[in-house]
C-alpha cells in the first residue's frame, strides 16, 4: 500500500536474498481513494520493471503485476480486512482500479458468492486477470459457479474460507477437487497445520499447488508493532496478529519451501516446483519465468541440498 520506490526497494532486496526474483505486490482493503493511489504507484513500479529499468541491478526482485486482495470479499470471512470498507463486486469500481494501475492488475481475489461477483469474474478474466477465489463463505454450488465464470485459482487455501464439512463441502470442496484449478497455501506452520499441508499437496497435486508467503512489512524484522495497510499488527515469535486475528505472516519463500519438504514429505525439487513453475503457469508467464529454458529470463536461485539459498541471479545479474 506504501508503493513508492523508496518503500519497495528494501522489500525487494529482502526477497532477493531469500531467492525470490519476481513477485506480485498485493493490496489490502482500504478506502477507495487510498487504494487508487497505491495502484497508481504500483502500476508505475511494474512498468519500470517491465521496461527493464532495473537492468544491471540484481539485488531487487521485480514486480510483475498487481494482486488485488480486496475489497470484493465476504464479510463472514474477511479476516482483518475492515468490514466497513468491503465493497460489492462492481465493474465500475474494478475499472477505476484497472485504470489507476495502468492495466497492470494480474491477479484478483474475490468471494464468488457476493453480489455481482459472477459478472465481475467474467469481466476480469476477459482482461487477462487470473481470478482467485478466497476470503469466502461460499457453498459448493457458488464456488463452482465462480469457477465456471472464469476463476481458476484459490487464495491462501483453508484460511478465510468456509470450513470443509463432510456433508457440506463448500468452497474447499471445489478448490481441492476441480480440475484446472490451482491453489496457494501459506506454509509457515502457523496458518495451516503441517498435517493439513500434507493433505493439501496430496489432494491438489504437485502440479497445481503453489507456495505463497502472505508476508507483511514486518518480515525480516524483530518482534514488535508494524502496519498492514492502515492496521496495527503485533509480531511475536513469528505470529502476526491484529486484534487477536492472524494478519499476514513474516514467512519467506525459501523457508516455505523447506517447511513443505518436511510437512508434506516431498523432495526439495518438488517443493521448489511449487514456488517456481507452478505459479508461473497459474499466471500465464511460464514462457519467461519459473523454468530453466532457452528464451526464459535468467532468474536462477541456487540452493544447498538442505534448501538454504546460496545465490540469487536476477536478469543474469548475480545478487
């Protein structure tokens, strides 16, 4: 939300140290004018990255597109997103956001059951946005309707979602079983129990599972109080809370990879797949990112056999 280059630079350098070459900066629910200002600055940052202005600087991860997480979310599953600032799904508001971001919105989280969601999912999909269902209390039929309309991903699976019930499977029933749907998960050992991480990988499969961090401004910092949008968040022993609710994480992606190896009992190579080729394919950028192949960007992370980052190469420049 604080999207100036001065604020993005230390975040991008921290990510590069942890093996991340590119990322999608994510907004949170805020007053519309605040969101539009953030999107304007983020759109400019994405434009600089696409124009290769960063060329020669291998110390910073590149923003490739913007993720809108809010304001089109369920009141029942809003997490720490302020209830008074949530909005019904609206083409008009989405278009204002799209214009503010100079068309660089590439991912949008939406609850498929809210008013106007199915129409907006279709519109955003037509513009090339990867529509992700999340922060949702949807029943199974509502989730399937969202997928039919064009949604093809799920945001921080299990968190801020209707719980899986054996008679009423809800959103999770669709997320874990529908072909063509990918899903991301926060593997910090706090947001999701290790046993459920194992279940997730088994159900969704190695090709459709994506690792994310959900990391906030406190990542890489000591215990204390920090901000998430306009919210005050307290960080203690790796747990981020606002008014008693989880509010993002301080997880880094390399640690998510190592945790996934342990929790799901899979190889390092397969866990790395969940942080590279899988998200690239989900976002339609696999011709440039996520693979070691001729013609792709020279973004390479070198790991030890234990999954520790030795070196990050961004755009052919060694960090």
